[in-house]
C-alpha cells in the first residue's frame, strides 16, 4: 500500500506501508531483542527477517557495499524457503530491549567512530546507482545528487564489540536522501538531539555538552559547513516524522499505529521546541 506524505522540500513522496498478506514462519532460532517493526531471528551466524517490498532494493545496496569491501554492514546470503532474507550476523553488543542504553552509546569515542563510519559509507555509496525499478520503504525515487542512506543508523541498530563500532544492521529504511540530511539524521541519534526527557530516559543527561558533541561529530565526519544547517535539517526531519505518524497512525495496524499510541509524535514536537536557540 502507498500513502502520500509531504517531503521536507515541500513536495509529496509516497510512503510504503507494509501490511503482510499472511504470517511468515521464521525458522527456529534466537529471537533478537528490540525493534519496533517485526524483529529478527538469529540462526547460527546468520539473521533471518521477512522479505518485504523493498528488500530486493536493499539487497542491491548491500551487495554494492560488499563489492567495495565495506565491512560496517551485513552481507546478503539469499532468501530461504520460508520467505525470509538471510543476512550475516554483526557481532557485538546491542541496545536490544534495554530501557537505559549501555554506556558505550554515550561516549565521545563511539560518537567519533559513528561519524567516521558515516563518512566511509558516503564515500563507498557515492557511485551507487539503484536499478530503475528500485523501491524503497520511504517511497522516494533516486535522482542525481542523492545518495542511498541507512536512514535509521541509531544506537538501536548498532553493534559494538571490544570498544569498536562493528557496524549497523536493519537496513529496512534505506533509501534516497541528501548527504546533508543523512549527516543530520545520524547526528540526531548520536549527539543526541532528541527531546530531553526522551534522551534522559535512555541514559543521556549531559545536555549542556550537546553543542560541543555536535561539533565533535561534524569535525570527525569532515563536515565543513555551519552546524546551524544541520540543526535546522534535524528540526525539519522531526516535524516530518511527527506528521507521518499522525497521518498514518490512525489507519495503520503496525509500526505507525504503535508509535502513535506511545506518544512518539508528541515527543518529536517537544524535540523541535528543545532545539530552539541551540548553539
């Protein structure tokens, strides 16, 4: 199903809302913790997840990364007989279902590693040209000047082992974006720039340090623009996400309905207000 939602540029982009026609049977394994959207099962050194409309496009992206020897993302191994994609498992600690995130998610060292991961990712994805029929969960079509971003490179989807960021999993929201917006999206998650009460519930309370953490992140990435540009992009993304949840939540039966019930749209509104005068 497709729904129309305004983009940050003022246009309209289709949003793919996944409603599975029938339950998919995941083979026996260890269900991985966390996740708002269906979860995954670990089977040995692999991860199995249901195939969705956008999965072939995500696989095309991941195979491009593999061809560039980029090791900060899972490898695609195929699709099993139960209709589940097979991906390699990224070793390391994860946030999982923890209400208070582990300390490594808040250190400056991890912040720098995330920024460098993002810069490396942008370098290897710069020449990726999706197939003409590629479909992405966000619905936006690739065009020259855009890159395919992870679009959900948050602590929820990070693996960390022995003091090192292993990489990011769960590429379901991958899709076209600008480099600036991708930098802003990752900064939002890791500085972090969420509403203060949300960040505090996850264990981050050093709010006075956020401007310095943003500058450190941008410096580690190699960003040469003004931080204010990134902050304004973050605010635009927060407004867009809140509008999306309020538009799709009332009629959705899955992710967006859950987010609406949990008050996430209101949290996003508060995050925008919290960034007033950010410097």
